[in-house]
């Protein structure tokens, strides 16, 4: 198998896996009133840690998938998409790290002490000016990067025009979905999953067709 073929297949696979991970993230995440003891128990659970680690892995695989897309299409626009997305992911991941580990530790202590007063620390972190600015800025850049990739796919003539649109829509809506109910958040994860799998299949199909020529 040639190096370019291997890259294309790996790019296809990581898009699909990333999409599934972004569905598992909201589906596995426990939901409850996070100012209550039930909320503390949710954040202290292994499901909380697993769900957020699914998201972390999804972000990393997304950047690798976009790199695979760039290596296949070799456009300036795909290179810009890779760079913008990587910067966005770099800004967003520290926030997820605190959600995974920091809030989990706080919540476990709250459960141990049977006191919800410690849960105020969660909001102090989440809405701290530096943290929320980095997080929001990172997600905006991430959304912009995936939209650039979708535009490149649309113009490529190699991949189906619409194949990157669901993925781009999912990441463009990443910030608004945080304010929706659990069902909406899971539906948003499903949209990203569909987008990741579809784009992965398109990369695979295009590579197979190129090998047959």
C-alpha cells in the first residue's frame, strides 16, 4: 500500500471515529442540576470523566482527519482549515481538561462531605474571564476551520459537495448546543457523527476510485 493511500485511509477512519466520539460525549455524560447533590454525584462519576475524554479524543482525531483531507486535496484552503482548527483545539482543550479532572475532584469532595457549597467552584472556573474567553475563542476558531474545510470539499470536484456540510454545521453550532436540553445535545452529537462518518466514507471512496484509474 502506498504512503498516500495509507494516509487517505487513515484520514477516512479518524473522521468516522471522531464523529462517533462526539456522539458518545453527550450520550454518556450524566445530566442533572449541577448545584445539587445529584449534580455533584454526576460530576464525580466515571461516566462524567469518560464522556469528556471522548470529546478530548474527538477533537484530537478531528485535527488529524483534517490533515488527511489536506494531504488528499492539497489546497491552500485546506491548509488554512488545518491551522485554524489546530489553534482552536489548542485553546479549547485546557477547558475540557479542567472539566474532566478539576470538576471531578471538586465533586467527589462535595459528595464525601455531603455539602453542595463546593460546587460554586465549578461556576467560578467555568465563567472565569480567562477560561471562558479561551474556550469560546477556541470553539469559534474550530468552527471556522471546519467550515473552511467544507468549502474546500465543495470546490474540490473530488468529494461529494455536501459531504462536509453536516460536520461543518455541527461545529458551527458547538457553542449554542451547550445551552440546550440533553436531547438537543445528543442530537447535536448525532449530527457530528453523521458528518464525520459521511466525510470519512467520501475520502475512502475517492481514494478507491483514484486507485482504480
